[in-house]
C-alpha cells in the first residue's frame, strides 16, 4: 500500500519536512480555503502540488473535494455547483492528481462530543457519547423534532448529562458538534445549523441516496474521461443524527451505490473506524465484496461504548490495533486485493492508505494539534500498521 499522511496545508502544525521521519511517502490534502460549490483554480492546485513535491513527496489523494449542500438537497444552486465540481476535476487531472475522496453526509462532517477525552494511559482521544449529543440536540440546539428521535431512556440520560455541564462545557460541546473537520464550520451559530436543517425537510434516506446517484451520474463520466477515481467516504458515525438521513453507513449501502453507477471510476473509501462503529461490521468482508472499487483506505479503529440506545453506540478513537475492527484481517484482505490487481495489470494496484485519526500521546499533549490529527499518535498508528503489512507480506499474519 502507498503510505500516506493527511496534511491540512501550510497552517498544519505538522510540517511536510517532518514526513520522511514519520515514514509516509504520499500526502492527502485539499484546498480548504475554497468553499463547497466553488471551483478550485488551477494555479492554487499547482501551488499546493509544488509544495508537496518540493518536500520530495507525492500528492496521492484529494481529501476532500467537498460536495455542496445544494447538490445534496438538489437546491437552487445545484447546476452551478456541479459545473464548478467538474471544473475542479479538470484542473486536478491536469495536475496529475488522480484520486478524489468526498462524502455525502448532510450538513455536518464527522461528529464527536469530545475531542480530548482522557484515557487510562494518560493520553486523550476523540469520543462520541449519545447522551451528550442528545443533550446538545434537545436542550442547546432545541430542535423541535428532537424529542421524537430519542427514547425515554436516552432523554433521561441527556438530562443527566446536561445537569453535569457548566456553561463553559455546554459551549465546548456546541463547538465540538458543529465544527467537524478542522476549520470547516468554525463560524457557524446554532441558528445557522437550524437554517440548514430546514433545507432537508422532506428528504428521506431514499431521496438522499437518489441525489447521490444523480450526482455520480453527472460527475463519473467526467472522471472516466479524465482518468480519475472517485471514492466516497462513509458516514461518521454510521447512524442518523439530528433527524438527518444517512446513506453510506454499511457495506450494503456501498454495494447499492456502486451497483447503481457501475464503473471503476465510481469507488469507495474504506474507513474502518467509521464503519466499524456499527456492530457486526467486517472489514475483510467489505474488501472481499467491493475490493476492485476501493481506491483509498482510512485505517483507524474505534471502540464501542455502552449507550442508552444500542443502535447508536458511543465510541472513542482506539489505538489502531486495539478497537472493534480486526485490522490484521482487513489489511490482509487489502493486500490480497492489491496482488489480484497487479496480476490483472491494473495501473492502480497499490492502494493509498493513511493512519486516520490518532490519540494525543506524549508531546502531542503540549502541541496545538488539530482535533484527531496529532503527530505522535498517528505516527504510532502508522508504525503499527506498517508492522502488520510487513507480517502479512512475509506470510506471518
């Protein structure tokens, strides 16, 4: 596999010059200064690529070329935003960047309730707690329909969670839920979230899946012409929040969307941490079923926690080999898929991967790390994953 590292650009606390010591050879990045629906200028893409190559690294994956809410809801600006998306694809292809990761999560990206939950070993990790999230939804956001989305048990747990929070903790919870990816929604208020929720009224899961397939029907032919690979990231967490539909939460969800637009250019991002929150997820089975269409892998692990609603478990970001997903079996399946592709003569036989997320460990705790993206924690994860890959390659795993 191609060992990559997510880098958020010149403001990222981790420097490109650090990455050779980390062990990564590829970079996963995006132009976060441009809002969804806005075309990426070719000059900005070339500038970012030049930075990466000056550090003797390669830009392997764009993560993410974001899909706008107008496209997801098929709103008034959809046509203009689709045109901008295609323009960005053209510019990326011209620069030689071939793999584009995106997601189709409504409004919020990945969602957590804590970014620095203390762990027994002294480090910290991101965590999702349903009672805390329900407290945000019911009592801070005050979404009118929220009471219908939670059982009596969850509502009682949410009241207890709220009672344990002072004003500063409530504000921190609000910012944590709204912000998602670093820098993504930092300026949003609760009213902004409410306004965006209104745009999804009447949109059910079947509608959102149809909108995703409509989007792919527009952009996949462009990807085929340009030699690009599109790969959708799963919902994180893989269940409904804020009453919003989720359509990429399981292996079956992926199968349905890949079958609907059945071409190699329409692919999957395997994120073992996101999908692994769902009890029963089997990473190796995902690879066996969908392997030829996996264009990118996020190898991370999550550990489920008790929840007042078993269908929506809590979880925290576990060490890469210590969560609920069998990482050894998953990596073994991925490497078998790579061998199959190589024998088939596929140019993209090596799958780019990155050690997604990580715990804050040692010096990370004193650095200004982006939530989920500490240096030491991810470096430990990459080292562990490299060890598994070496063992699989030698036939020892």
